[in-house]
């Protein structure tokens, strides 16, 4: 008994291979796109939670608020100076730093923050609480700049500069921990992902 083997013609081979290869390429591309979309969405939400700042902060408003807090701190310091001792630049700087931590911060949702505020609300996070912390952190950054400037001009000693910056760093760590606690939810529900995608598309279309 003889056996036979049927060979495809070169023309048939050259026709079938591109079609098969194209199908594999299309399937792979579709799979990769699906992975990229899921990964980008999850990553976006993750970055949203871990970002240094999520709110819009106007530098001019921060400057005005910082100057107002400085004035309040100076008045409080002088009112409490019952022994009429000579107050130094260090005393005023320290008083400002402490006042920043106690001063009632009022914030509102700006127009360009509406979408992110809605997203945070869907995650069970109060956006205004986060923004309030970020404003306070920005004010501490301003006080740190002022401490550096005062030290460079000879207004305070180096050891006083170091002590003030250590105080600022401690307050910063405390505020950062509070912020992380607000953003600590670790699970993302399917409807939250869909909401994020919708808000992202709306934001892009609005630009």
C-alpha cells in the first residue's frame, strides 16, 4: 500500500499565511488594548490617590492667606507677651508656624475641580477635607521659605533655622498622614472605574 502526501501550492501558502498572521495580529492588538485600558484606568485612580496635590491652589490666594495668618500670629504673640520681653524674628516665625496649624482654613470647590470632587465623593472621600490639608501644607512651605530667607539674611541663627525647619517637617508629616488616611480606601468597585472613565472623557471633551 502506498501513502500519499498532499502539498499546498506556493500560491496557496502565500495566500493563507498573511490571513492567519493578520488574524493573530488583530487578536493580539485587541488583547493588548484591553490590558492597556484596564491598566491605565487603575493606574490613574492609584495616581490620583497618591499624588502630591489633587486640588487647584491659587498662589496669590495662598500669599494673601499667609500674610493674614502672619498678622494674626504677630498680634497673638505680642498680646501674650505679658513681661514685655524683646521679641525676636525667631519668635515671630515660630508663632506663624503654629498659627498655620490652628488657623481655620476655608476652601471651596473651583470650577475645574468639580469632576475630581465627584470622583472623590464616589470613593467615599471628602474632597474639601483633602484640599484643606493641601492648603495648610502649602502655607507651611511658605513659612519654610521665609525661615530660609531670614537665616540667609542673618535674621536668625543657624540653630534656630534648624529648629524651625524641624518643626515644619513634623507638621508636614502629620498632615501627610492625615491626607493618606483620607485616601486609604484600597478597593475599587466596577461602578467607580466606569465613573472615572466617564469623568475623564468629559474632561478631555471640555478642553
